[in-house]
């Protein structure tokens, strides 16, 4: 089973990288961009078939390592 | 004072801190590889040195914080043993949860490498007893992710309990504005654990122990530890 985990900064946490990208897009005259927040994507292959179990494993992975929950949120997508 | 310096793949300041500890305590520390599961018997102080453990993969300090040796470091801290994290070591300590908050990318996105003044916020701990109250010291900083961030509640607790160890300031001890090199909340350069036995700080006192390299303000830090 394939899965995708998205880790993003919580609202209100300053994201200087996202801001720099946003400014660069503006400099490139890419119109209509209001703001940019940068995050991380993890594509994970699981040796599991049960989706409830898979979701549990992915949440455990996020809580133990993939996301720092002081400043980051995570989202799990099963493919 | 028996010290153990933990070495991770990508640590690069372990010899600097070993030199400072040897100069102050007269005894060379043990080097402990991250894959070990125990500290040398009789360890008083554990040091997590500066560097780029695991190439800063995922988040600075994140992988090192899950290394096998960390369980022994946690147990040492829980017993009241001294644990010092410098620079990447501070990042590792917040990732383990032994210290609260997180170190984010510097607000101006630049790696800062220069001399910096700090104010010693209290001089009644194992790390600072040889400094004067509110002494302003000059040490080196070298980091890209030193911007200390914590929730309002955590900050209030740190301030209320006197757990801010060092603040960035100018030569006169005034905090704020251009004296803050990385955007850290409350100008925080270092914090203590609840029992004041765990200290994490971004600056490098271990590099200011010899007049030859520009100052000795870091020596008092290690002499405090030697007397602890």
C-alpha cells in the first residue's frame, strides 16, 4: 500500500523560507500569488493491506519522528 | 568532574569542547559513540556537541535525538545529572523533549558566524557560578537554525521559573533590535530544564578559552562546571 504524509507549519509560525519563495515568485512576475508556506512530503510504501492499521502506523511515524508537533501539523493520505 | 561527549555522525565541535573541559577540569572527557546504549560509569556531565548531526536531515537534531545513546542520556538527566547541549546539541535537546520549544531557521535566512554578546541571566547554576550577576560576555555564534520559538505558555513558564540561561544583547547588556542575531523569541540564547541540570545554548563558549583566539569569556563557563 502506498501512502503520502504531508507535514506543514502550524498557522502563525513564521516561515521565512516560504516568505522568500513568495518574494521570488513575485520577482518572476508570477501573478496572483497571495502567500506561500513551505512544507514536506513523504511518500511511504507500506507492507500492509488494512487501511485502518496503515493509518495508525503512519500516525505513529509522524508523532515519533516525521513531524515536530511543537510547530508542525501532519496529514496522512492513503493511496 | 567526569564528562562524556557524545559523538554523532556529523558532529564537528566535540574536540573543541573536549579541549575546554580538559583545560578547566584537568581531566579529558570520554568520547561516546551515538550507537552505545550506556554512558561510562561515574559520568557527571554529558555533552552533546555542536555540528551537523546526520547532515541536518529532516530537521536539525531530529535523527540524533532518536539515537540509541539518548535513552541513557534521558536516564542521566532524570537522575539530576548534568546534560549540556551546545548549538546542534541544543537542537538535539529540544527534539528529545528534554528542553521545551524548537529552533527554527534564522529569521533573516542567513547562517550567522560571528562574535556575539550574551547576558548571563543567573549565576547560581552549575554552569554559571563563576560569572558575575548579569555579566555580559562575548562568545562566538555559528548557526543557521538558532531562532528559538515556543508557545506563549512555555515562554511564560520559562521566564517565571528563571529558566532563561543566556540572552543575546549588545556590549552594554541591552537586549533587542540588532543585538538579536536570529529572531529568537525573548532574545533567548540558552535555556535550562526545570531542575536547572539540563542546559541548551546556541553560542559556543568552548571556543573562547584562549586569548590566542580572541577571548576567554567561555573559560568561566567550564570552570563553573569543574567546580560543580
